[in-house]
C-alpha cells in the first residue's frame, strides 16, 4: 500500500548540506522519537557572497543576524534575533522586517514570498508546506500544515497551499500589514533578481523542463534559449502580477469567488484538474506540534497528523543504535525507515523542497519547510500566472516530498525558552543529517557544530571544513 507521504520528501551529500545550512543553533540542539505510519491525513547557495552582516556592531544595537556569517563574527550573539535561509535576498528581507518591529511570523511570511520568486523550483505559490510557530508568552508551539493536496478529480497537479498557509499564520501572529510584507517579492519578480549559484544549477539541470513551459522559459532562459547563469537577472512579469493580486487581496485573489474559478481555469491549462471548489474549500490545519524528549529539551516537530512527523519520530528511534558520528549509517537508516513505511525504492535527494527559520529577540520562533513535490513541480505554470504547480501527492516519487520536510524547534524545560530552531528540505538522508548533528550536540560535551556536520555527513567533508557555525552564537553555516 502506498504511504500518504503528502502528509508525511545532485548527490546525497549535497542534499545533506542543503538541509544543514538552514539549521541554526542557539544553545542546545534537537532530537526526535517513536513509531507510527506515514498514512497521515492532512485533508478537511549563492555565488554572490552575502558577506558578513552579523557583526558585533549590529548586535550591540539590538539588530538581527542573518545567514552566512563569517567565522570571526560567530562570537557575537544577535540580541535582536536571527533569520536563516538558503537564499540570501530572502533572509535579508526577513531581517529587515524584524528590525522594523515585525513579529517572527511577519518575517517568515516576507521570507517565504521572496523565496517564491528566487527559488521557484522549490518554494512556488503552487506548492505547500509545514510551519512550526512557538509563542514564548503562551508557551505553545503549533504545527500549521498546508501541504499540497490531491484534487477531488485527481490528476497530476496538487491543490496549492502556500498562500493559504502563510495567510493563516499572519492572521494568527502577524502585526505588520500583509501588503508591505509581499511588496519586496512583487518588486523582485517585476524588476528582476540576480540568479544565485544554486538557482543557476537548478536551471541548468532542468533546462528541458523549463523549455517546455513558455512562462518558465521567458523567465529563466536567455533570449538565445540558453539557461540563465549565475548573477544573470531573472524577471518574472506574470508572477509579479500574481504577487500583486495576492498582496492587495490576500487569499481571495486565488481561493475565493470568481478568482478561484479563474485560477482553476489557469491550472487546467497546465494539465491539472483542480476545481474552483477545491480552491475554495482548501483550509490549512492547526495542530499541537509533535512533542519528543531529548534529554532536558523538548523537541517540537510536525504533528503526527502529517507524515513528516511520523517519519521524524521513526527515524529518531532508528538512529539510537547508530553512533551519532556515523553519517553513512544514518543515511542508510533513513532509507530503511522510508522503505519500512511504504516508500517504493530509493528516493531522490532533491525533491523540490527548502526550509528556513526565524527567531526573535522576544523568544518567539518559526521554522518552516515548503515543497513543490519535485524540482519545478510539474514543470508547468498555471496559464498567465507564473505560478509553478506542484505535483499531486499521488505521484509515486516526488509526491512523497512532504514526508521529509523537517522544521524543528527545541524548547528548554521552562517551556518558553527556544534553544534551537531549524528546518530541512530534501530526501530521507537530509533529515538523517540534521538528526545526527542534533544527537552530537545533545550528547557530546564540547562538540562544535562544524565537527558535528562533518561527521554526520557521509563522504569527504572538505566543503564543511571551510565554513563554521559557532554553537551558542546563533549564526548559520556559510555553505
């Protein structure tokens, strides 16, 4: 029987590095445990060096840190919080939101919509995801689940959930005006944004798919028909128009009234069977986050309602007989757990997913992971919208991507203090890499994150040796 991984997602080493570069330690780390089934139910690197922006001067002024800090700056804690993502423009925009007084959810919303422009292969408006939101004052951590769902009439295209999900988060926890949070993403799509190294590689690897869709080809290929290269400008006019509608009208721009009918028609042009009713009836789910013990720390993970929570629990249990420093063994264990829970054969390491995390000065935190159920999803954009549509969760391989979304927030015994926030997107091995790092940081006195990454990752570790993350400083790895 096929597992419901929809509620449950280069080289294996590259996938692990992609996951680990969005894991940010504040003081302790993470852990996971238990058993279950992936039959959950959700129905109702860039070339342009970002440079060091996390300096002692910024911290002394109570400003936020942001990803890709230098080793020298790791000694300075970020009084104002931190933002970490695997795309620098999105991280910087989210940092600015925090510095202007926005909540961590405000920052996460702005970050996500920027990623929808700068990483359309994974963070498209046509996909879905999971976010954990920790409210320090209430001592609660919610799992907000808005995964791509199957259309009532079936077919290859999923019902998208990202806009609904982030709108719900904003309604519950946001303070900054919705329109101002989406404006930077709309502007980047309209005026162009430099192609990152990771994006350039993704374009190169998927050029045949891109050439098969006019909107993608216009945005991601040069006039000559060749793939855009690193630092070339990518302009997405149709996506900018859609962003503008969502900015001004919120979810009603795609999910309500006549707009839902128009969007459903556009999805039909991309080969989907998503109906206007599918869009109108889509609702994210809010559950208490999964709760696992890791020493004195409580790890919050996606709820058991989704396969991501089930996979994380089972994998953690499976790792207990494997040394925390055995990256190869952990990767094998992850593949074995996926097979035990119903996966059909070995899964790709890149399933079109990405993760990010935000922590605020007040102790609130958000960890998110989103997916298009495959790199560039179906490879088709909804007609006239610029929105890359995610594959259906019924797709036997890429449809399993949500099982391997791994947002995590670790909470100290006081149930308020966040000790770790992270997220990963990739295949089973990516989740294993994050968990092995967590085990080392929790169980090995004095283990640094650089060493933990090196030993948690199978194969040579020369790449990680060039970059550092200082445990306790709150700065992400510059990978």
